[in-house]
C-alpha cells in the first residue's frame, strides 16, 4: 500500500471516520471491504502496515 494512502487512512482513523478510511483503502488497493477493514483496525492500534 502506498505511504500516501496509509497516511490518509491514519488521519481518517484519528478523526474516527472509519468507514471513509475503509473506502479509501479499498479504492487505492483493490482490497475487498473485509481486508480493508483489517488494515484500518491495524492502523487504529498503531500496528505497522507494509508499504510498497
């Protein structure tokens, strides 16, 4: 996942806009909703997510 997408999703998580963060991850990566949600949950717990 590109660092820019991760930064945007992290910002949305901090704003408690989880649905929008999931949508942005799915749009940018092609992940389905379930996988995108897993990434957002990882970001919300400050777990490192691999970038490109």
